[in-house]
C-alpha cells in the first residue's frame, strides 16, 4: 500500500511525524548547554553570563525568524521550509563541535536556533491542514510533548553521550542526526492532503498582509505576554538546574541530569492531558491556563524560598510537580490561533510562540550575570562554582516571572475550543 493509498488518519500522522521529529531535535539543542555548561567554562574560560548568552543566542535566532518562518511556511509550504531549517540546524551543530573559539561557537549556536525556528510552526501547520479543527488543541499538546522528549534526551542521555565521546563528539553525533531528519522531511512531507484540488499557496504579499492583521489584533497580545514570562522562567530553569544541582548538592553531571529530568517526565503526562481535557472535556482555554499558571508560580515561590534546604528526594518531587502544572503552556497556541483568522494559523501560532522565546532570549544572559555578581570566587576543574545565595537571587527573579504570567492570563479571551475571530472582530468594530 502506497502512502497515497493509506487511510487518511494514517497519512495525516505520517505528514506530521517528520516536522515533529525535527522539533524534538530542536528541543534537544535548546537544552544542551545545561549539560555542557561546565565543559564550556573549562574549555573557553567562560563565565556564567557568557554561558547564558550562548544559550540565549539560540532563542535570539529562533525569535528573530519565528514570524518570518510562519510567513514562509504559509507561503511556501512545510516540506521546503522545515527541511531547509533542519539542514541549517544540523550544520550549526557541526560548527559548534569544531569551534576553536567563542566566535564560531556563537555562530554555530545562532545557526542551530535559526534552523530550529520553523520546526514547531511546521508541525502545527501540518496539524491545522491535515487534521480536523477539533483536534488542534490536542495536536498542539502532543507536538509540545514531542519537544519534551527532546528535552529529556538533552539531560541524562546527553550527559552519558558526553561522557563517552566528549562534548564535541556529542555535537557531531547530534548534527548528523539532524541532517538525516531534514532529509526525511524533504522525502516524505506533502503540504496538502490533495494537491490537485487544494489550490495554490497564498501569494506572499497576501500572507504578509495577514501578518499585519495578526499583529494589529489586540487579542493576540495577552497569550504572547503570558507566554513571555512563563517561558522566561522555564528556559532559565532548564539552563541552570544542572549547574545548580552540581554546585549546591555536589552531584556529578550524570546524577544532576537525572534529577533534572523530573519536570520533563511530568510534562510527558500533563501536556497531552491538558490539551485533551481542554478540547474534549472542559471545552475551555482561559480557566485551565490561569489555574495551571498560578500553580506553577506557587511552586516556583516554594523552590526559591527553600533553595538548598530540601533533601534531594523533595527537590525531585518539587520539580516533578512543576512539570505537572507547567503543562498549561500548551494552551498558548490554540488560544493564539482561535482569536485570529483561520487561514493564518502559521502566522498566529508563530506570533504567540515568539513571546516565549523572547522571554528566554532576553533573560538568560542577565540571569547569568546575576549569578556572576554573587560568585564568591570558588572554582572546580576550571569552572565557576556558584553559592546557594547566587541561585536564590536568580530563581527568585524567575518566580516573579511566573506570577506575572498568571496575572496576564486573566486578560486571555475564552474561545471554548473554536475560532472566535469573526465574533471578536464584529464586537471590536
């Protein structure tokens, strides 16, 4: 049976899988600096601010191309744009692996973020094109969960790979896998279920006009801002949790990475469950987002106020709880899509997703500087060791970010799982 003769549902999943695989790889790249932070400090004499800036370079590139990436996907299709993104991402990883100085390291990291920027939007564009509209919330959550698998792979498995082949060898392996996934996307993905009857892609000029409509829509900005602060906290947690566990609890890189899997393991359950319940049971978006964001903020406050005082088992349980309530972020993309024109799904999702990446990009360097400002001069194997007070100051700022996100979520519009753009447009007029 050929791919064209396969059942519609099976074909839809086959179209979604390659962009989703590249998104998994993109999420792996996103979290990798946490594991190799100490290696980079040793190799290049880097400070916490430099490591934070290197990590944030991914988010700067990702954020910078996110809206243009949505335009490109809506105008030229998932197959071409996402496959090209995978190629750039893979080459960036290889460049980092051969870097002899910080300049090429940053250039490679920028390339990784640039290529990664189209993967999530591409997977959601496939979800919007190949699946019924009623499944979009669930598909958004499943896609996000695939990213969480990438985050898991960038913790203990990456630490093991680094132990076996070194941080450079690990980047070479990941770069090769990324290039193979890009080739798979090019070979398998088709942009529409029936190209013969699907018409032509909208003119780029029309899509550009649509982007302006999305940006001018005041209902786009509450999910954008709520996600900005939510992911500012989450991005810094993923970057600094392994160094924190090594510095404060004296864990090895492998053991710290294992404890750091707790939020991601919980998200494997909470992300899809939140999307499913929102689509099929609650038929609400705003209320669960607000409740879960509030719970996430409360647990951040607990972590910031008990830093270094909890036994390791309680730390794991706290991280796991943060992952359980952190699943509310998967509702960001359905909300953004459902308050904007239906035919501009790629752009609408890109704009609200941009908020989270700007949050991470603009805060990781400064949070690293906060750690540096409170560094007491301790060094182990050529890498800085930060005291618990430094992490307390940094994570207290992150806790404030999560509380800001919970407050901003009160401004979201309740869509009840359907597109309400026309209703909102008529009301605003």
